[in-house]
C-alpha cells in the first residue's frame, strides 16, 4: 500500500512503538525521540539515540559519566539543538531553539543547580519569567505585577504537594533548607509542566531526610498523571521510584529495563559495559 508521506511516517511510528517483555503492545509514548545526533567537534555526544517516555510513568535515565545522557536531556528540554533526528510529542513533531520553546510545549526541567534566585521570594521564583500583570490599564500600560494572585497561586501549588512547612510565601529562597528549595523547584515544574517534567539529580546535594521528602514529592507529581524523566546516579532512589530505566551508553540508548526484573548490580553492569543486556531489554 502506497501511503502519503505524512501518513507513512505516522504508520512507521506506530509500528515501532515499544512492547513490554511479554510481547504485548504498550500505550503510545507521549514523548519520542528518534536518531538524535549531536556533535561537539570530533566528539559525538549523541549517536543516533532513541528515547521513549510513556504516559504517567517515571522513567529513570542512567549512564556513566560521558555517556551522553545530559546531552539527551538538553535536547529534549530545548537547551541544545540536535544536529539530526526528530522529537515527537503526542503525534506532533517538535523543534526547539530554546528552553522557552520546550516550556511552551509543556516540558519543564528542574536542573541540579535549581536555577533559582536566592534573594527573591518563593512566589517570585515560582513565577520567574511568567509574572502575572494586574488586570486593566495598571497591568497593560504600567506593567504592575499582580502579587496577590501570584502569592495565592504559589501557596496553592505548595499545599498541593504537601509543602506545609513553608509558612511565609514571601520569604527569600536563600532562607530555605536544601530540601525545601528542591520542593519549591519541583512545585514550580509541576505547576507549569503540563506534559512532561524532567528532574536532573534532584537528591544529589540533599541529606537522607530531605532526599526522602523529594522522592515523596516525585510520587505525588506522578499521581497527578504527569510523566517524569529522572536523571540520577543514586541507584537505590532509581530502583525505588522508577517504572522503567533507560540505560544510556556511548551516546545512545543501550536498553530499557524493568527495575522489578533486574538488580542494581545488573543495571551498573549494563551501564559500564561489564555485561550485555538481554535481547528483550534492547528491543524495549
């Protein structure tokens, strides 16, 4: 059958959808990347890399240093533009030239550095770059901010995720603990990330208690139906919260494994090249 080009591409994407390890078809991915290539001079950071994120899941991305997982995430979040390849979300091809393009498409990223202004308040950080203006002439011409509306919205979002320990929405972010700052960043992403949230090493600089609260926040966000991409070197955390694990090696997806079927030692062996993954994991 000779299909038009646009239908032929859609037909191919449906045929290449992921299958579970029993061979049954899974739902269509909400976010898909195919054959992504990114070079920095002679260094190949992404080598025809594929990626699939399923609706409502927590997908962990793991890989050794230099494997290219950070470049993959930057391509998905709009921080870098791939030299080749395609990114699709909900059947629509995406082309990002900046992180703002990704945000407009509903993809929010919480970086390890949090990208927050310590001297500004919690509400100001929640709305950084998205400030609400007062209605009417005060907002349109005089550009005055609608602070009551921003404070109300910020308080509601923090309460939704159980961050009740933050009493004053106007306190400076620099007065918060590390876990509270991470909580504000996750709440900001959950508030504006309507499609996908990317978390880059969210527990890397936190203690045991604060890490536990962030993991609970991740589960809370998942319960709201928002799929999460989790980049982490902390294997116990990955195996605790992830539904699937994308193992990245030498610039491409090596395999996707179910944490219920493999051990942390298996994942590390696949990641470092000490062991080869089984065929069904490579085909996932």
